[in-house]
């Protein structure tokens, strides 16, 4: 979120370059792009299909927030989205389409802690969110362009070039996958897999074992790079190909940053849009509906102060409350023994209005958000989804002082 410098913006992100035009659609990218800025300076200059060169912005990310840049695509094709921190900053990027669905994400694909996603995009408007992996302040560049534009990052040295199926990811020698069935091998024993589709199908690929910190790369039957992901869910990786892949044999390469000897579970299964949506809710990356289809504990009207104790593990716990006049809301998550809680807050349109991990030198979390009348949702989850612990939640409402 990018805002002008003010006392109320102490937890916001500030663009360091001349401020480009901001988005006007509150629902853009599922709400994530409501306060995004056009990477080209304005909407007309942010079409990377027709731009003579790449477009980019430099931004400062403070206090667990994120920078959101906007760009558009007028012609289907392969595009490169990157982020690189200055001074060794470790960037993470998520690229969302206009509906809010993540179409690409990456942590270290650019090499040296930079992020790089090369993916096929259809015409439309897209949002790229850049944040710091560990939550520390970050100054970085966000760049979007075609594959023929100059890259911002070097990329992974181990990334195979387009080899036509004869290089490091050769489907003729890779271990075959069966749709819907998982296989587990250490990286030392097996690092490439193949999947044969008899008919067009949307597919999801996962590689799981946080000790290995796996990286997934997908290639088409001709050996062309299709997608890559690192750290989609914790240190696990996932590629969702929502658009149907044509029939053929695809190659899946597994790389890693962690232990080469531990088993990595690799799965290819039919893409499930509902599962993807539920995963967003479980991670606190998007707010669920309030129609009873997803568990959200209603606190009713937040008039003064409420306290709740909750056991939190991998999936986020959700709360909702109502505000009937403007003011300030404070939400605090205090670990009772083991735990490192994370707080995320949304308004009733699904726009993120607050995020915090660690506060005041502790592992506890604190949100202070200026609110208007409406319904708000708060997610609390553990930074390490393998941790389970009790969290004490405190919700407090403050009203503005009346003028003398």
C-alpha cells in the first residue's frame, strides 16, 4: 500500500520516485490493487505488451507492509516480473490477475535473494506485490516487461535454458507422475519428473518439505519455461496453472535451498479453484466471505474492549467485528508460551488495511488501524505453520476526542 507521508502512515509503504498515478478500482486484484501505483507512471504507459522497454518503480517497504505495482497486458504472451532489494534485501513477489488470483509468485528466483517470475499472461490488468521475506525494512525495485526486455536480475544460475527437452529437465528420462498421486524422493535421488496429459487440463503442482526448501519449475513439451515458484506456503512450493495446459508431456524440475537428503513430496493434481481460494483464507492472504461458508468468529459490535484466547496452528483463525462510528482500533496478539503470531486485517470489501508480525522487539503482533463504520475481519496465524500455541487476542476501540 502506498500513501503520502503523514503521522497516520507510519506503517505504510512510500514510493521513493515521483508518485505515479494510483488505481481507482477498489476491487482491483481482489482488493490488493486498490492503492497500487502504475509502474509506468499512469495507466496508459503501463501496458508492457506495447512498451518500448521495461517499466519499473523504486519503493521503500516499512513495517511488514508491501508495495503494490500495477501493469497491463494487451497481448497474450510470455512476460517477466522482477523485484530486487538494495543492500542485500530479500524480496518476495506475488503477481495477481484482476480478480485477485495469484498467477505467479517467487522469492529467490532472481538470484542473490532477488525475485523473478517468468510466466504466460493473457490480456488484462495485473498487480505485483513486493514485500520483505523477513519483515525488515526494504528498499527495492519492481520491474515488469516482456521476455525480450532487459532483465533486472541475473536469475538462478541453475535455471535451464530452452533446451527443447534435451537439457536438465528432459521428460524422456524424468520420473513419471500420475495425476493425483504423490511421490517422495530426496533431491539426491530424483530431481526431475514428467506428467503426460491426454487432454487439455488445468493442473496444480506442489513440492513439499520445508527442510529441503524446494523450488519448482515447469516446462512445456518443447522444453519452454512455463512457470516457477519458491516459498508459496512456508518454504514449500506450488504452481497453479489455472488456464488449461494442452495435451502433451510436461517436465517438472525440482531444485532446493535446503537439505538435499530429505524426501521431497511432489504432486500433480487437477486444478481446483475452490481449493486455491480456501488456501488463501487459511494463510490469511485473502478475507473469506461472511455467509457462513467459512469459519469466522463474529465478535459483534466492538464497543470498548474484548479478549479472546485461541489455539493457533497452521491455518489462520478469523474474527469479524462491527464498527458503527469512525475511530481507532487496536488489535494485539500475544503468544502464551510458544508461538510467533501474525495479524492481518481486512475491511468488508476484502482490502487489506493492516499487517504486523513482530512489535516492540518481541514475537507478539500489534495492529493500530484508523477505521470508518463497517465490518472488519482479522486473521491470526503462526509465522511458522508447523508451530501450535495459544494466542491471547485483544481488541480495543478508541473514539476521536471531541474538539473543545
